[in-house]
């Protein structure tokens, strides 16, 4: 079951990477616990030193707003 889920997530990532084009940054956020992971960012955004993963997306939002 875990292998199936990993395969589905990989497909989702590949589809998103084909669609995101000129986005500055894209985060996946778990609404139940606020954990976030950066999926992709532009070069300039990546150089800002903002954490690519964390446990409180609401704090990150205030930091980048």
C-alpha cells in the first residue's frame, strides 16, 4: 500500500511540475497539522534562505507576506 501511495504521489509531482511554469514557489501543506514542504521555487526565491520544510505553515505565510 505504501508503494502504491508513493507511486501516486510521484505521478502527481510530475504532473504539477509540467503545469507550474512561471510560479515563484509552490508548497504542499497538510491542513490537519500545518506541515509544509516546498515543491518548487524560482531561483530568486530559493536564494532567500526560507525553509523548504516546516511544521507551521501559518508562521511561514506571515514571514513571506
